[in-house]
């Protein structure tokens, strides 16, 4: 650690603090983060323990339900607070990590919103997290530029997307920063630094501190966020309700508590998002021990699958009843420059996906690449001529608990699908361990969610009596151990030696084997991955 400024009492940084980093890690900012941590860390831990208890209930055969104790909230009439002007039209949102070039390109992309991501498309190295804060501070102050190795200069256009920030989920820690000897919550660290340094500058620019909140599993977790918002605004002397958040509904348990989540955050929440990939991961994770549960190859489980369709329509209906925005999910496709036919097919998939969302009633959608902004915008311009379509209440939608649990299709499970899951897992984790959390694989922009689906499906197929390939072979650990080196060799040939050497693919294969074949299920692959990141990188990865 290199710094000359005094540290707040009880705060310790176990990482290098360069002069550039010290502008973010000021004593005042760290004291603000520490105050939030001291006040809310105990509650965060209680909520994580509650997650574990609920999982034990599902492992024993219990199914989720709409909570009887909150029926009055679901059945009464109330709405969220009005959204600010620059969040009224969100028809296209682009997402990506917080590296400097990405921030500039995303803000310039023509999208209405840029979600700057400290979570699933970001590897939480110390450098990534603090440099990301620097980049966002500079973007807020319109003081950001970037010059590539080739000499190309990047700077902001006069008109840019509205900035939203996604902090890490409640389950992740920031091991490099300790408060009273304990690692600070990654969510509190990311939120606290961004809010402290930028809230007043954002308000001076006629916008505000806006956030995306990931991976919540209950309205009680939303209540914790709301309490943090209230405290943070009070500490900085900012009017209550200034913070605006959109909640990603990307866990199956949150789908049963959407009204309650909106109600807890009603002064601060402007909408919910159909976080489709993490949602699919959550379904597999929560019902991994249920012998009746099994899903087909990932590619076969689309948004038209019964449980995914029910979840999306219920989200739209719930949001519009409460005057909140219903945001569509991610189009993972990216332009394919060297294959016109494949590129046309990929873009057609994006178009069809966005037509479905717009006609269902979504108020906007996500894309992962600037090249898709125009396609998504054209669809929403055609089907949504108004800034949003909250007026479409979708009273025709009728979704029962059983509809959210109608897990189909169960087949086919193919060797090709199995190999693809292994390949995606190896390639993504290998890049993630090397510091890159947003990775193109097989012409899709993958983040942690899709790697989570890949490894979770394999873990579940091995243990489920329904985990049988269409040729009759049972999916087993031995099959995985046989296919892993084959897919690793293919990945090396596909990537080329330069890219191979820049990644951590051999270590990734070891981690992937461990978390798919061992009896203990790892809740998030980023947990053992983060342990590896914060140790000697030459040590083996262990779950």
C-alpha cells in the first residue's frame, strides 16, 4: 500500500494505493463506506444466512410460493414514486464493464442508457474496481478520454446515454478493504464510492445517482438497499428519493416477491428488469436437488419456455400496475464480421427477440454490443411510439405459482450441448481469471451468468436421474473428465497461442472440473474464482 493520507479509524486497505487511486480512496470516501458497513453488515450477513436456510428447504422438497404474510401488499393499490425526466424513455440500454474505452463507446453508442457494470461482466480485481470508479467519475465530469495503442482517440459526444451503475451482489466481498478487520461488502463498497464521489455532480448536471441492483432473493434484501439509500442521502445532505434504482429480477425467488420488492423501494425504485440468464441459472441452482427437475440444453431453453414466459409476463404486469418500468432482457448476440450469412441469422434472432419484448409490453431492452443498438431501437420505435408503455397494464395476464415452476423443456440433452457448456465454461472462466469479465464466445457476448448456467446444468445433470443424453448415456463425472481435455484443446486451437497465453485456461479447466463433479455445489463460481484472484495467481484454484 502506498499512500500518504491518513486512514479512517478501523479501516485497512490490503492493496496498492497509487496516487491516482488515492483520489478515489480518500479518507472521507472511505469513512463514508465504513459508516455504511458498520451500520448494515450484520443485517447483510443475516440475509445471507436466510438464503442458506431457504435453500435447505428447497433441497428437502419445498417449493416457493407467493408469500401469505404479504398478500395485502400484492392486493392493495399503490405506485412507485415518479421517475425523473432522463429515465422516462429507456427503449435501448447497453451494458458492459467499466474500462475506459468501453465507458466512452457505450455512452456514445446511441443507446438511451448505459449500465456500467461492476458485477457480472467485470472481473473484480483491485485494479478493475478502482480504475472503474475513476473512469465513471471522469465520465460524470465529462473529463474522460482514451487513446488506443494505435493512436486512435476516444472522447464523449455532446449527447450521451444516461448512466446507471450496477454494484456487486450481496454475496460478494471486497477482500482488499477491511472495516474492523472484516472484508467490506462488495455492494456497499461499489455503491458507496460511486455515490460519494458523483451524486452531487450528477445532480448539478440535471441527472442523478441511478443504479441497477442485482441478484436479490427477497423483499427483505430490497429493504436493506432502501435503508442504505436513506442513510447515504442523509449523510450527503441530498433529498430523500434522489437515488433511483432498477432491480434485476434474476432469481426465481424474487419472481415470487416482485410486488414486495417494488413496495420496499417505492420511493427509490423506477422499475424491474427481466434478467433472463441469471434467472435461468437461479432456477437450476434452487432446484438442483429436486429429482423431478431437469432442463434441456441451454440453447433449447428460450424465453418462450413456459416458466420463462410466465416470469416475463408477470414482471411486465406487476411493473405497469405500479407505474414502474418493465425492462427487457439481454440480446447476447454480437455482429459476426467475417460470415455474412451467420451475421444475418444472428441479427434476425435479435430482431425477433426485441419484437417479442416490445409487443409484450416491455418499456425497453438490453443489448451487449453497440452494433445492436440500431436494431433494438428500430423495433421499439415501431411498436412503442410513446416514451414507454406503462399505460399497457396487461390485466389479461394470469400467472399462478405453478406457471413459474413449469420447467420445460426437459429434453433433449445432447453431447453437443454438453460440450458447448464445457467450452463456454472453460473459455469464460479462463478469461475471467485473467481479468476480463466480458468475453465473446461462439459469437455470443458471455458474462458470468452464462458460465454459471453451463456449470450448474452439468452438476445437476450428473446427479439427476433425468440427466441422460439423447443417445441413452447417463451424464457422469467420468464423461465430463473425458470431454474436458478435448474441449480445452479445441479452445486453444480456436483462440490461438497469443490469446491462450493471455488467459488462465488450464486453471479454468481445473476449477470447472471441481465445481461440476464434486458433491458440494458452489453457490457462485465467482466465489472460488475471487479467492484465486486475491491469492498468488500461480496457486491452483480450489472450490
